[in-house]
C-alpha cells in the first residue's frame, strides 16, 4: 500500500511542480516576504508509522494560522463543550481578518479559525493556564516530539509591528465582553502562536493525532476524545480555508487547515496526514500549488472522506 501512496504523491508533486504558479507571496507580514517563492515540499505520515516526502519537505516554514487548530485543541480539552458559548462553529464567508460579522453576532466570532475566533481562544487559554505561552509551547512540543521547538521572535515581532487589524478585532470583541484579559496580553500570545515554524514532515507528524482518533502515533497517548477529534475535523473541513473552505471540500474532500506562510495540512481519518508547502498564495490566502497538489492526490487515489 505504501508504494501506491508514494507513487500517487510523486505523480501529484511532479504534475503540480510543472504548473505555472499564479500565486503571490504574502507581503503584509514583512518577514514572510523574504521566503524563497520557489520552495515546494510535501510529506505524508501514515498511521502505520510509514512516512515519505518530496521536495523541500524538511525545510522549516512559518505555519501561521495552522497553529489555530492546536490552540483550539488545547482550549477545547480544558473547557469542553462550554467553549462554543464563546466562539461559534459556522463558516464566515468573509475574509479571515474581517470585522463585519462581529457586530451582527455581538462579539462572538463565527468560528475558531478566523483571526477573531483564534484571538478569543488565546484569551481562554490565558484565563485557564498559569503561563499560557509556555504551556501551549509544551503542548506542541509533546505533539510534535520536538523538545526544542520555540516561537520565532523575528516573525512574531514582524506581525506585532503590522497587526493593526488584529488589534482592532481584539479591542472590538473586548467591547462586547468576550475578551476577559487585557488585549495587549492576548495579542502578544496570538502573534507568538502564529510564529511557530515546522517542516512538512514535522507538521504532518504533529497533526497525526487528529487522524488517529485523538491519540498520538508514537505512544498512543490520548490527547482528546474521539468526539472532540470529530468536531475539530468537522471544523477544519467547513472553516479551515477561510472563504475558500467550500471549494477545498469540493475539490480535495479532506479536513485541513491553511496558513498564509503557504503551508497546508490535511488528513484522512484512520489513514494519513499530509502537509504541503508552497509560499505563493491564491487570492483567498491559500497556497496555490498546495491546493492543486492535494486535489491531485485525492482525485488520483479516490480516497477522500466522501
């Protein structure tokens, strides 16, 4: 079975690599503008422990919004179903940093993967943990098996210097009482959270618990329940790609999450996780080649959740 997957990924990689890349590198976070736009890597981690990758799959990149899935996992683990009183589970249909719907829904973000939702999740973690920054980092270290993993000060500082919309979002939600801590502290944590850097190999390994019923591959340790895993995967399918989530479900058919660093992680429950990185983004803020490659993989293998 491994060789079949390997062949499918090799074909998808070769085909996608030869396509003209119509995307643009994200420049509104200055540090991301320095990344080599020709970078392109993919890595698959199967639940039986086999894994393989191609291209720049061992090169670290800024995972950005992909980290929102991990902060949600930790907050959900702590708060349980009460978390949905603070953040909704509906696709937004608007840009990831939009303020539009916050007034309509009185400070309740549409879902945890738009910036406003992830900011509320950071606020929840600060409230419930002694040292949210450190404990979140420890949580990702546990999932990734990378004890030395740390925040990138360079990327976080770059975001802090230009993150005016996120500052506006946080203050606006605070005006409705859905941010309990000081906005400065919440935003500081949020910018750090988005600065994590992983390679495709590390990213696909880190997310494997969501393909494995909430348990780690290495030692079968329970991170979250099967029911919570199901809900997070459902949210990734419906909200993981901003206002292109429907398109991703339609073309790829897997739960996944993208980041403006050009990374995408997707998973096929009980089977595999796959991470792809190509820095040039389409107009919706998702990796142009990453989306194409994943579409090729699921079309060719005929393995999606549908």
